[in-house]
């Protein structure tokens, strides 16, 4: 695996909306520092639902983006989905909470999946895109930063699967907002899930 694209964005207003968003990302060249809050210089406008230490970096796998290109009938340029990094050879469906991606000094740890929202649908200019994305069951991947580092296109990526019972991205999307069985809740809590989800699951016990 290697990094195919590094993407950042600035705050922009969506057509017909009265708020700004950082979802418009574009590929950049040269080294970019990634720290606990994500890519330095990247815009995050709605911090209630985006960004933060457990959603510091958003990944898309090249295999998943290739699938979307076929599905949409057009190329999906880096940054189209608001992703920060595109990883060659990665299928989003295979990623699980606790998996780690090591790029030089940077260490990322998977925490949760992307849940599509109205802003994403507006970005894609498709009011039905939330349902379409959910049906596709190939959600993007949020990560926390374990160790800061500088990344750039072409750097190799070492992928370390979580050693425990997997909680995959499609499963997280399917169970979003639902009450889990005791066994599933225990499995989720045994993985390093996003702190907000952890709090919700612990409240169910």
C-alpha cells in the first residue's frame, strides 16, 4: 500500500446553503504535517460532528473509490468525498476499528466509519446520495493520530490489523443508532472505538 493523494480544503459555502463547510478538499503536493487534530491547514467548520481527536483524519481506499467511479459513471477525483488521504490497495469494507496505518513516523488508528449527512449529499449534488451511500456499504474511515508525522504522495503504508475481534466499517454503519446485543456491545467496547460511541455503549450497560 501507499499514499495516492493527500487532500486539504478551505471553508466554502455550499450553493443554496447559509453555512460554510470544509468538505471541498483538493489534492496537494509536498509534505503535510498531521498532528492530533488532523492535517495542519485543513478546514473543519462543524466541530460538533466533524474533526476532533477521534476523527482527526478521514481515509478512503482506492478500491472503494474505484467502485464509486464505476457506480457514478465518472472519475472520482481525490478529495471528492472530503477525504484527507487516499490509500492505494485499500478496500473500505476490510477496515476494522483498531487497525493501524503506519506512514513514516505517522501512526493512524481506525476509530469509526463515515455516516453520510446532508452536507455530503449537497456536495455530491444528489439529494438521495445519503441513502445511496448507505446502501453501498463502503463507508469511509475515520482515524485518530497515535503518533504525529509528515506525509506526502508515494509514501509506503504499512497496515496492521487489530488483533482482537473485528468491528468492520460496514458493520458500524449498519448498526449506527441501534441498540446492540450484549455480545456485540462487549465486542465493540473491546476495540478502540470513537470516544462518543464508547460513551453511548457504556450507557447501555
